[in-house]
C-alpha cells in the first residue's frame, strides 16, 4: 500500500492506471513514427491528444469499477463493463483524432492504432481482474494471535485482498479460545522472529486485544521489523486495507497520539473554497433536472416540493437540511422518527426514482453554499437518532468535528444504512474520513459518487 495525500492506495492499482496511461500513448506514437515517416508531424499535438484520450479511458474504467482489486463479479459481468467502457471511449476517440492537425499522416490508421490500444487495454484489464496472482507477487502474512480478533482479521484478509497468503496464526499466551482451523495454527516451538524468517513472511499483523503484562513479544517483533518485516496492529491494518477505523480495535490513546485528525485553518479554507466553486457549478448543471423533478413531485403528490428536516451538524449545531420530498406528506404522521428502509411503502413513485438516482439530495447544494454543509463529509443525522447512537456507539460524536456532507466516504464504501448496526459500520468509514480528510480524498469521494449514482449502488 502507498499513502497518497494521507489516503492509502494499493500499489497495484497505481501500476494498472500508469500502464493504461502509457500503453495507448505508446501505441499512438508508434503509429505516428511509422505512418508519418518522411512527413512533418506535430509530435506535441499527437502526444497531447493521446494523453487526453488515455486519461478519459482511465476515467471511464474507474467509474465502471475496472480497477477494483477485490470484487464478486463474474467474468461475463466484467466483460460487459469493459464493452460499455469501449462504447463510451470509441466516440471520444473519433472526436479526439478528428481535430488533430497533423500534416502528411494517415488519420484513419492513427485512429485505428488508438482503438487497437483501447481494445488491448480493456482485454488486459478483464484478464487481470480474474487471473490468479503469480507466486512471485503473493504477499505472505503471519497473524500473531489465534483468538476471535485473529479470526476476524483472517476473514477480512481473504475477502479484501486476493494477493495475500496467510501462512499461519502464531498463538499468543492468552489465546485460550482458539478460533482458527488446526492446520493454520503454528506451534510455539520456535520464536516468532525465527518463524517469520523460516516462512519468508513479508508482514505480521498483531491481532490480540490484551497487550498488558508482557503479552506481546516486543523484542521479537522489533527484530522482525529491523529485518524488513512490516509489523501492524489491528487499527492500523484496517485503516490501511479497508479505509476504515474499526471500533473493536480502537483505543482513545491511538486517537489522541496517532497521526491525522488535523483541523487546521489552511485545510478549512481550501475545503470551503472548493465547496463554493464545485457547488456553484453543480447547481448550474443540475438546474434543469431540479425544475423537472419539482414539477413531477407536484403532479403526483402536490405541495410541498421540498422537505426540511432538522439535522446535527458541525460541533453538534442544529441546522435544517433541504431535500426533494420523496415520501408522502403523512410519512411520519404519528410523530415518531423511523429509519428509511428498502422498498419503504411511504415512498412515492417519483420518490423511488429520485432516490435511486440521488436527485433528492441536490437541494443540499444550497446548504453547501450557506456553509451548513460541505460537499464531502459524514452524512448528517437527525437529533433523535444522534442521541440514540451516541449512547450506543463509542466515539460516535467524533464525526461531528467536521462539517456534514452531501456525500461521504461511508456512502461510497458501504450500502445504505437503516439500523444501528449499519450506523456502526458507516461510523468506521466516517472516522477514517475525519482522520485523513484532504482535498485529494474529497475528489476521490466525488468521483466514486458518480459511479455509485450510475450503478444505483446502495439506493433505497
């Protein structure tokens, strides 16, 4: 994993993006040198448009999830996404190469070279998403512990990273309850450092909750680290691998003394300027859609068109959030707040559509301009649920240290939350955002939000 502006990105993802950028450009340049031999060629123009074409293709591939390392799609589903990316990229290729001002160059052959590069890139992308990693690229991991925490880490590893091989679980002295299959539990006959060396381990994950009283073999862990083996605790591993801060492995001291959780004036100023600029542009682009949505709501269910509701914002301050009304006017006629659920019978026909497409959230852009909200941040909750969740979930109030957002890291990383358990899961992503939020992460979230809207992922 590589940290890019405080956000963890797997090195393989970066390598795939770089390859998808270099390969089309290289193909176009080879075609130029071949068919343009003896003629005047504006190489700068060719490179510029080749890079624009390659970047746009990367943009489409990322939207369609073709850079996801862990997924549950079949080969056929991945091929379908690759074909869709091809359909989106081909018109762009024609548009890009149609405006090229290159003397004495066969434009048709140049265009064909770009399309061939596009086809080759997508074919390679489908292959790599479903091919097994070679033995040279496997990341060998040893887990210190054999209890419930170690079992949880093992399941997450297998689900989230196809390149990882768990070589075994080294039990700690306090592991009275062994939850791991017997063949994976390593004997304590030799030291942890010797075991790591013998198994050619690249990383050790410490998966024990109790650390007092000499439970951890600190000297051996230090020897492993000094010999080049990475050593991670549970909180650091989940933050790096899943983009979340797990509550079951979180300690107050880690929050206080660890990196992140910076709320400086420079970050606040940059975030505010970005919010104003982006929200203004989005409002102008979305205005026709908002007018049509308002008319459809009036036709189906009358007035009011907007739905105002009190939410908890920065530092616990209350404000009114504005959304397009997607439920009947008597949705909470008994005065008791309720979670929104899948196939909620209180939702109107227009409401189901605008929720699926996230159009109901567009009026919140006005709250961004007014300063009550940000484009990216934890989603604001109602005071009734905040009181309940603050009592039931530790560290829940930490999410109120930044402005709430129209979209957020939790929204693009987890499905729609409609219970206390879902709130716990989403809080873990919100804590990651509060700890690591930067302009780069905001752009990543906005980019992935578009993909979520296009696929309807998590809509209720």
